[in-house]
């Protein structure tokens, strides 16, 4: 086990030993070692890097250190990052949330990980650092097939930057029971301040977490956003149907692809209605950034 005290030290070790396995909270790594799925020669312990478990709320974004745990996101960041806070709250048990971190979730990048659709819907960026320097990668470009990521062999995740919510956000997952189960599918949605732009994403559906771009486009082109009216039922249903076309659903977790397709359609439609109701109830509608009221 190599214990490092700073990020420069951590990336130097990473560069020297590309096979070293970084450990943040260990809820994935330690389980994999115990199950003998992983036999690392070197563990790179990130837990002593000062500030790596801190977050900073700025005027437009929240910057999270990679070792910010899910409990902190769920309990402290709800007012700024409501979608991510809902996702963090749905991770495992309290013990898992206390130890499990945002950087660890990104390192594992499981298609079923709860935080990923919320990060995609919020438009997060991920900081990847190595001895060569640091770069920011949008969540949209981070996830690859079946746990693959944009992370190079010599890089570490050193930060996550999430725009503060300007409008309502939702996250919901379906599981066989409420606690301690992998999602059978999950869905996140975020509206902007004017209710004119929407971002939505799916988890536990395809081989990687994915944006629901066709469903987003349908809404934005429908002319229904930005009005003060409930969304037409046919539009909501079509939104759900298109969300299910965002990826080819996987089999697994005791359910088949057809189940996932139907479940995600329902989840997407339901969360769209809820986010829109919140938007209308808060009286955002008809206001532009300059505070002018739009003609009905
Ligand atoms: C009982 C149980 C229930 C769970 N339930 C859920 C659930 O409901 N929803 C859910 O989403 N997840 C769940 N998980 C999975 C797990 O808790 C999450 O993936 C967690 O957030 C991982 O964080 P960690 O800090 O413990 O990661 P670790 O185990 O420390 O690391 C995970 C991976 O990320 C890599 N890594 C860690 N930090 C970095 C870094 N800075 N740079 C690069 N790579 C890094 C590690 O090398 C490893 O590959 C559960 C796990 C357990 C054991």
C-alpha cells in the first residue's frame, strides 16, 4: 500500500506504477479484493490527501474533491445540486454512503452507478490529472462501454465540477427493493432557469450511462417548454418512448431488455411530469433571465 500526501505525489506514483489501484472509500476495491476479482500488487491510498474530501460552492458551479462522500452530497448539497443529492441519497446503505465517494463512483463507472445519470443531466465536468498536467472532460465524454472511461492509465480523477441547478431537477431509480440493491434502471432530468432547455440521462440501462438526447430534442422542439401549461399527455408518453431508444438495453439483474425498455419509459415520463410541475409551481414560467414576463 502506497500512502500519498498530495496530488503531485499521487500522480507521480500513478505514472511510475500504472498498475497500482487507487483506493478512495474502498467500497468497490475492497469488495473486489475480498471476492478475489482483483489482486493488485500495489494499492494507492488517496485518503490522506488534504482537501480531497472538500467541496466549494462557487457562484455558478460546485467543485467537489474526488473523495467527497455520498453522505456529504446527499445531506449538504441538496440546495445547489438537487439531482445529484437525490442520486447520492439512493446509494447503498448509510455505511456505504459514508465511505463511498464521487471519485470512486467515477473510477468504477458502473453503468448501474446512481450518480452518473445525475452528473450527465447536470452537465458536470471531471478533472483528470497526471504528471503531464490536468484536463477537464465533460461527463458526456467520460463514460465508455461497460465501465470504460476517458481516464488514461497514468491519470487520476482530481475533481468534479457541477453547475449549480438553475431550475428543478429529479433523479429516480427502480430496484427490486428500496435499500442496498443495484438499480434496474435509473433516470435523471434537469431543467434550466427558463424551463426551455432540458437535459436527461439514463443509468443501469445500456452498457454505459447515457444522455437521452432524442427525448431532450423532442421536448425542446415541441414548443411546450417555457409555457405556463401542463405538458400534453401525448408529448409526455413520446418523451418516455424516446428515452428508451437512447441505448440498447442490457439483460441482467433478473430482468430482460423488454422490462428495462418499459420501466425506463415510465420512469422518464413520470419524472418529466414531476419536474415540470415543480417548475410551474415555483412560478418560473414566463420569466427570462432579464426578468421580463413573456406573453402568454
Ligand atoms: C453493499 C454495497 C452497496 C452498494 N450500493 C450501491 C448503490 O446503491 N448505488 C451505487 O451507485 N453504488 C453502490 N455501491 C458501489 C460503490 O459504493 C460506489 O461505486 C462507490 O461510490 C465507490 O466509491 P469508493 O470511494 O468506495 O470507491 P473505491 O472502491 O475506493 O474505488 C472504486 C474505483 O475507483 C477507482 N478510483 C477511486 N478513486 C479514484 C481517483 N481519484 N482517480 C481514479 N480512480 C479512482 C478505484 O481504483 C476503483 O477502481 C455499493 C457498494 C457496496 C459494497
